């Protein structure tokens, strides 16, 4: 492939929007990847309604997974919540609960020797 603006410049890079081959001199690197100068000039604003529509499509897509897919998603959610709850309940203000303490250890007053 050769750059569409520089016909003698060989390249493997193409515009992420229109697909035209571009060289590294022409490429405009943005948050969505490399763009040709023509596509980089077009500033498309983010439409919040489109973002909400995509989120709604993702949620309704769970229904297309069927009963086993929904079952798996619910199990993953429950196990994630259980793991978070388990991490929060094991310690009480930085102290180890008594049920986890060792019975063979005596934490009584220690003797100090004076010289």
C-alpha cells in the first residue's frame, strides 16, 4: 500500500475511519487511533443520547443470552458481591477476630528484667 497523499511512500497504516492508506507524515494520532488529515478535520461531537442508547443495547443484549447465559451473569454478580463482603468482614478495626487467634499462644503480661 502507498499513502494516498504521497504516492511514493509505502505504508501499512490506514485511517481508522475511512480506511485510506496513510504514511506516518500524514497520520494524525488521536484518542480513537490514527486518522487521515481529512478525517481529523471533522470534529464529531459526542452525543449523550447515543451513549445511553448503546448502554441500553448492552443491557437488553443480556436477554439474548438465553436462560443459561443469564444464570451465569447472575452467578458472577453474586460471587463478586460475596467476595467484596468477605474482604470487608474479616477484620474488625485492624484486629484479628478471636476465632482466628491461636490458642497455644499466651499474650499475658511479659516479664522484663532489670539489670
